[in-house]
């Protein structure tokens, strides 16, 4: 079967260091910085932290909220996130976001998941090869085959954080487009079932716990 490098079929961009977006209160010597008289603009934003990538989708309940702030000539508040973050580090529909740290899984970005900041522990991926299906690539990036290649790359490293450059060198098997679409659909259906099973398990656990709390009344 034909194989291609992940960097050949996609454009991969590392995430944003979110601490650089927020107002700095102390300097490197832990001394309070003097306040500037220059006007500042602010923007409340959501960050797609690694724990919010769950079972190939975005878990909105785990998103982190930050307030971006910087000096501006005009001052005032703004909701335009691109004034604070590079456009390539903001989520867009029909792209993927993958973790650069364990467990190295990935999620798909839908229209409901747009305008989130991709942090430095993750990377954005946009497919540039028309012969590659989005959901097929998502399935591969959540497969054991992908995990094994990542583990080989980080073997012996003190820090289990893989670079974007290393990610680009991952081999991706490329079956026919028809087969890719089939695999992608099956993967999404499987992830939806797993999510439902987890929800049921959570409800059953809460039900069991309520029995014992009810005994105290």
C-alpha cells in the first residue's frame, strides 16, 4: 500500500503559548511590574487544552477560558481574536488538532468548535492533499499504528513532547479514497458509541452513589 509523510499531505502548525497572551503581573525576578499608561484592549477567549480533546471530538466542558490583553493605540475591548493570536493558531472547521504530548490523540474541528486557541501542547493540521479524507486521517491519528511511530520518535527522551517537525515525518498509509471514507465513517460511529457508553456508565455510577447518600437523610 502507498504511504505518504504526514507533512506531505497536510500543513501542520504548532500552537500558541497562552501565557504570552495574558497581562503580565510579575517579571522574571518576581517583582511587580509598573503599570503602563497606554490604553489596552481585551478579549475573552477559549483555549483547546489537551484534556478537552476527548474521543476524537472537542469536549466543550473542559475548555479553558483566558483574557487576552495587550496595549493598543485606540484602547477599548474587542472580540476579534486575530488581534491577539496568529490566525493559524485558531481553530477552523474541517481541520484537525493533535496533541504533541501523551496520549498523542487528535480531534476533528466542526463549525461549533471554531475560534478556539490552539495551545503550544497541540498543533493544528489542515489537509492539502485532495486524495486524503479528513475523517480517515483522524482515524489514523487515533490509531495504535500512529501511536507506535510516535513512541519510537520519543524513545529515550526525558520529555515526552514531540515536535511539529517530527510529526511531519510520520508515515501514513493511503488506501483508495473509497476505502478511506469507509474507514472514517466507521471510526466516527465507533467514537460516538464509546461516548454514549461513557455517559451511561457515568449516570449509573451517580445512581449508585445516590443510594448511599440517601441513607444519611
